[in-house]
């Protein structure tokens, strides 16, 4: 009916050990998340599930993950029809360098082939940039670094750096070159904060340059089913996050979250780099590109949820969320909303209502 929607969500996989305790193969249709933060600049579970084949290898202090995925390129909804496909290969290699430090390297290539997988990207060895160049550089390649460190007994620090492309001379020139596209994440967790048992704090900052994750071929941008594969905001933003979790008594769980971000907003049909679905060749300019480019949007969101476990795996939830989004000079109407949530959960995780 009018203004009514229904959604089909099916997620499943099969996993088996090729070499016990060392190598596993997983095939299915599901979501993935690579990272230690509330967000991931590599691959997050924000977008829809996808068909995948995953190889997980553990040797010594090394953990190596190969992901082969089938995605849906951006599209306009029309009559029911078979949607085209695009594909991706992702690698993540991490090592427990010390008892207190884990570091990793990540790479991803998104490629647009008409319903076929590129044979060259089946190679399980990391570092695909040279392979992509040998093909004439038609695809979207990203590389990244991440770390997780135990700073003190109750403190954990983590971070990610993701790079799309850059020109070193332009990077140091200070002219705001558009193609210096990268993202940075830094965060920390404080467990049993201030010696209060079951009080956990988390803070995180994410910065992503404009035009990051986009491509001249719209089918090769970093998206799936019209949703970003990494951060929900796409690109061209600065975000601050905070999370407080506390269990004051048995079976009662309290959670307070806050979010604030600034992001580039397109106006007048001009591409200022905040929308990863737009062709980056349509950019507003090649120089003078700042982190928050064009008209600035500011959004603040706060959420509080109380959960009580009635019986094992049976939960009762109550929550309230406040959200406000405003644009510089009032170029678009201010959005101001408060909503309440509640419900019963049996053997499922709670839904997140962090709207952007």
C-alpha cells in the first residue's frame, strides 16, 4: 500500500575447517565488519548482506582473511527485474606484534565486469595494486592500515587509516588537491572506568576527505545496494562518537550514546564530494577542497536505552532518541526529531536507531 514497505532479510553461511586450527572456508550470504570501533572505514555491516566466499588463515601470530564478494551497483528502482552485479576482493592481514599490540594491513578492489569475476583478482596474495595497473587501472583500489593496543590494564586504543589515492607533491603543497583522498579513525575504550565495575566508556573520531570511496565509473564506487560499504556518511565529514555502557545490578543494562558530525552537502547540483555515488569527474573544483567542502551540515544525536533481561535471552527494551540536523545559512530546512522505542527481544541483538 501507499507509504508502506516490507523487507526481506535472509542471512546464512556454511563454514568448514580445511586445516584444523589453521584454515577455514566460509560461504554464504551475510554482512561483515573489519575493525575495532563503532564505525569501520574498511568494511562495515551498515549495508545489506552479500554473497561471499571467505578464507581465514591463522599461522603463528598471523591472521589472514580473503573475501570474495558479489555486490549490486547503484540503481534506480523500477519494475521488478534482475539487477546487475559488480564484484570485490578484499584482504586483511594482521599480526600480534606484541602481547599488547596488533597491527594490520587491508586492501580492497571493486571492479565492474558484466556478471563475471575478474580472474586476476582470485589471486589470494595481498597487494593488488600492481595487478590492477597491469589491467590499465580501470578499477577502484583502496589500501589501509589499522592497529589495536592495550595502553594500560583497562584501556584499549585503536585506529584505522584508509587511502584511496594521493599525489605526494600535492599532499605537501597545501592547495587542497581533490585527489588526496583518505580517511582516519582513532578511538579508545576504558573498561571498568574509574574502578567502577561494569562501567565501560568508549570515544571515537572519524575523518574522511571529500570524494573518498567514489570513482569515475559509478558502478565501481565503494557501495552495495545503494548503501556505503564503509562509513554510513560516505565521505567529506568529521564525526565524534561517545558510548557509555553500565550494568548497575544483575539483569539491568544501561546504554547512552552520542554522535556529532559535520559533512559536505551538495547544493545546486554541484558535487562537493560528500556523496560517494556521484562520479568524481563531476567535482566542483580540483583545488581548495577542505575536509567539510561546500555547504556544511551539522547533526547531533543522543540516545539512551535501558534493557532488562526477564529470562535467559529474553529482553525488554525502552529507549529515547533525540536528533537535530541543521545546514549553514538555512539552505535546507532544519530537522528536529525525538522518538521513543520499546519492545521484547528473544535470542536476537537489539536494533540500532542511529539515523544520519
